[in-house]
C-alpha cells in the first residue's frame, strides 16, 4: 500500500489507490475481478496495436498516455508478476511480482512504438529505482515490456542513448510481455473521474504537466483540435 503523507498540503494520508471510497469497495471489486476483469481487455478496432508500460502509479501513467495523439485508450492493470488474478491489495504487498502497469492501445499510423517509448522516458525520473516520486516499492518499479525482437531493440537503443546522459543507471527493466491483468474498475480513468483527489492534484497533475512541457506540441491531443 502507498503510505505517502503530504504534510505540507493536508496532513492526511493521500496516495495512489488509498482513499476511503476505494477501501469501501475492495471486497466487492476483488470478487468481481476474478470473473470479469482478470482477462486482457478485447478491442475490436481495426489497425490498432497495444504496448505495455510500468512507471509508478498507474493513475499517472494512464493519464499521460491518454494525452498523446494516436493513443486510442490506456487501461490500468498489473503485469510482470508470477501470480494469477492479482488485485490491488495483493499487488500492494510487493509479493506477487507484479507492477502497476498500463496497456496503451494506439494507432501505429499516427504514433510509433518508438515514440511511445520516448513518452515513457519523458514522463518519469529515469534513474529512480523501485518507484516514481513519492511511491516506492517493487509494485511501482519501471518496466518496459516488449512483444517482439523489433520492440526489444528499440527499447535497448533508447536506454543506451539515455545512459550517456546520466551518471546513474537507467532504472527501467526490459521484460518480455507475458500477461496483462486489468485493474479494478475504480482505478480506470481515475484522474479524470476524481480531479479533487489530493494525490491527483499534488502528484498526478504536476507529473502530467511536466511531461507536456517536455513534449513537442504536435504530440499532444489538445493541440490537434
């Protein structure tokens, strides 16, 4: 569980996935997860592809990718672990091996996998181990999942180039994709649905704005209207 306390703003416990509303629905959601949300979501849209990333709180990562032109959807979930039917509660123990992850559904005619990897690195502290910002633990570690040799090479080339710019090693793991488990319903589009949540206001929003400042204007949906 995330246990970051924002003394400066609220003096109360606020973190990704740690609200009273969520605590109240854990029992119901964990039951339905095993029957309805434990399978990789199906997308019927033609000519779309999927990519998988882990980079701290999935609320933040989901919002970042959904701001990118060419991304049709971003889905919060769990990947990289060794247990079946993971839930937020079990993943938060750090014992399942899973990391909070996001499945990015995108149009390769509008954005490439290489550009999605650039988005990934431009939206995080690339050298922070086992977490991002205030969230720490193996469930928040950075991972890029590859589905074929071409994607693996793209990732390795990006990491090699980045490593020349930093004194500390790049934290992201590079793993072959195996399975994505969709997270509980209340985690989906959390930032959009809960704009007044203290974690969203003080962590998710600044992280998204920081990414936008680093990005080319043509990369963002808001500039395509």
